[in-house]
């Protein structure tokens, strides 16, 4: 056993890792008669080195895998990498000092593939060196031909089932990354801004007062809403020859700065249908309308809406289907209408405020700190723009997903609340198209003559419509096609990991799988989307059990991240203390709970491993002459 001398983890762990590899200790045996326990492992995004969160949650998965082997199971524990997403693109851009949008598409794709081939072996080695007992021969990459075929086949299947559609609609857009993003890719970010009070003249000569944090959207204003049952007033300003319309409750917000007298009181319904001249709006006049969002106790009791200032504007337009959107931003995130044409939001905001102030329409700017939606990848405040995108239809199936989620065994149980709340809060169908270069292409062309959607023949998958051609003419007889340039959202592929993993052993029935393990931050993405795909394709849940790990925190209780500068590299920890000491620390939390990284806990782990080594050495000294006999056959408890 090599127990001579003092414990040296560098020598012992290297020797043991070599022994495992040379003897295929953790290789899945498809010919075994043992019951199978299958694990749907999270394919880590290839965006650099393994980070502490990876190593923490993967250690939990490995604890289960080893326990199940000891219980007599034939453990199916594959290993995959997720390498077709935006994170990989950003990594390549950073490593190679390039910008994808400034390169030819094929050149950037080639650079990504080359970069992945360079860094992936070392990336995977990190998992091996912390003792993750996966069968690394059961490997998949979400960008390889095998996964591309499965992902494209999934798209074709859902399209034929009538569950996918393409239309021009407002989507969540990152101006920095220049692509649509999913609702699940948003994070709350606290930003400083100003709440700007503005006046607009009504057709009867009074001014209506409203407030906004997005004045740069004035060119796209499409509506002004009030509460038809609320109490509004006409107030006369004593030092100005003006009359203002606002809610009765809103008067108090202005009395400190303006001397005014109420000369008329009325119900909001009296305003409905009257016109307002919005400064700088492309549609010069909009009409007062009733809307549930207008509350007389907030602000001035008047709300203005644009297309699209945010989710509230998108929802307002859905409630007012007769209103046509005024689109003022293109797919680069820049404005297309004067006086802010060619500008980004921050630049446009300043210019619009300056113009409003010059016109006397800007009454007041209040400094505020508020929470906005930002893209989790780059921290950029998102926009809502209308573009042609592909969607998976699933909003009408929320009750199904809630019911099926209840059939899963959640560990810990309270994590199901996060899943349920996410489904109840969904506002969009799943936008699966991305304006990127490196990803899995849609297997789609459009007929140049009649615009018919042409799907790839499944026998020809995987395809790249920018390179390949349809095998048949369009039904109109045309042989000219426009290829789809967008690529599939990375979650549209990684949501198929049960099918991808089980397909590595097609002769065995491995799907649905036994266990899905993940960190709690991807319950709303990877876990939810996987259940969605499995239900839409096969009407079954993709696994039986859910295991959720927490996050790693620093000593001050903050989540560790590179951007905060508080991240610890697990490679350095393992290099100094050993993998077993690290795993000892990782075992120190309950499932779902966050765990603070404390070096003293790693040191305790190292001491514990040394004690176990010394105890083993002591025992072995007294067993030198022991005659080992074959034990009687034990009846193993194979209960799940």
C-alpha cells in the first residue's frame, strides 16, 4: 500500500490517480449485471480554469457516486463540457485579444475550436486531480458533431410538433454582447440614476406631469396612462401662467417647489381619450388611457410608456393591443431616430435631458439608486428591442411544469420553492436564437421566393446552413435559399444532457436518469430547461432525484467571484494541502447551503487525512502475518 514513512500527499495522490487510470477503476461496465445508477452531470462551461464553485459542487456529486459504487451499483458517471456558449466566446476574445463581430465568422469559429483544443485537456485535468471519479471515456462536448446532431434534431422535432415559432417580438437584448439573452441570464444590479419629472401639453392647454428614469426613450413614446377610478386635479401655478394635471395625492410632491392651487377635481376616466403632445416623440400625440399600472398614490399618478423601455412597457403594450410600437433602437443597441440617432442609451439620456431642459419641459431631476436588470455575463444594463427571433412555446404549460416538478425528489426539499417561483414568474416564451458566431446553427433555410421555412433532412444532420444547402427544392419550385445566420441558445443544447449522456451507450436504457446534480444558481436555467425539453419531447421527467449544492462564500459572507477579486483558485489549495484535505472542507456543508471558505478548515482536513494514514500504517504493522481468507458472500442492500 505504500504506507512507509510520513504521509506525503503529493506522492500518494499522484500514485493513486495513476493506479485508478491504469486499472480503469471507475469505468462504467455496460455488460455488468449490477443495477445501474446514472448521474446527469453538469457540463462545466469552458471559460478558463475550474473555479472553487465547480470543485465544491462536483465533490458532492462524487461523494454520491462513490457511495453508490460501495452499495453495489454500476455507476454511470459521464463527463461533458459546455463549450458553445457566450462565455466561451468571451474567453476566446479575451485570450486572443479579438472581437468576434470584427472578424469573419468562419475565422472566429476556427479560432474558438483551436483555443478549446489547447485549453480543454488542462481544464479537464483539474477535475481529475481533485479525485472526481467520472468515467472520462464517457465524454461529450456540446459543440461536437454528436451533440450538434442531437440539438438540431431536437429543434426539428419541436418545430414539427408546433411548439416553435419565429416572429418579430420584443426580446431581452445585451448591447455589449450584441445578442438576445434569456430571462434566466439576468441579474439585479444597483445603479445610480435620476428620476426626471417632465411636463407635456394636453389638447386643452393644460400640462400633464409624469416621471421617468428613461427619458432617452421619448422618441418611442406610445402612451400615457392614468387610473380611471382615481382622483385627479387641475392645479394652477400662482407664479406661472400654467395649469397642471396630476393626481390629488401627487400634489404633495411639488408643493415645496411650486405654489399651486387646486381649481378642479375629477375622476381619471374624464381624461381617457384626450390627446397629449409628447416632447420629441415620433408620434407627436398620444392618448390618455386607463391602465392597471397607474396608481394615484405613486408619483404624479400618470405613467408614460415607450416601445420598449422595459418589461413594464412590454406588458403595457400587451394589454393595449391596438397600440402600434414605435421602434427606435436597432440590433446594435443604438438609436435610429433623431435627435439621438447613432447614440447608445447613456449618451442619448444626457442629450434628451439637455433638450427637454432647453424647452422648459424638464421640471426636476432627483438623484436615485435603483435596481435594474443587467446581463450576468458582462454586467451591461439590458435593453428590450423588437427583432425577429425563434421561440419555444411553453408559457401555456406552466401548470404542467409545476405538477411534474412536484413528482421529483428534491434534496434539499426547500429548493423546489426556487423552481416553483421561477415558473410562476415567467413572462416570456423561451427565446432560443442568439446573434453569435460560435454555437450550434439552426438547421433552417428560408426560400428566397416565397419565404417558406425549410428544415434540414434529419439524415443530413448536423448541418451548417451557411455552408450546406437543402437536399430538396422548395415546394414552390425555387432552388434559392437564405440561410439562418443565428445560432441556438446554449441552454437549448445543454438542456438535452440526459439524452446526450444516455446516447453514449445506446444499447442500454439510461434515460430517464437517476440523479440530476447542480448548484442552486442554475435551477432556473439548466434544471428547468431540461425538464421542459424532456416533457415537450417525451412527456416524461428526465430524472428521479434532484441534488442541489450551494455557493462558496468568502470569509465576509460574500459569494466568491473573479469580478469581486475574492476568488480562491482550487488548484492552489490542492497544490498546498492536497485533494483529500480540500474534499474534507467541501463535505462540511449541508446540501443547498452556502459554505464559507476558511483556510483553517482545509488545514483541519489535512491533519485528519494524516491521522487516517498513521492509523492505517499502525494497523498494517500488526497484520504482517495475518492470513486473509475469502469472506462469505454478503447480501448487499441495493435500495436507492
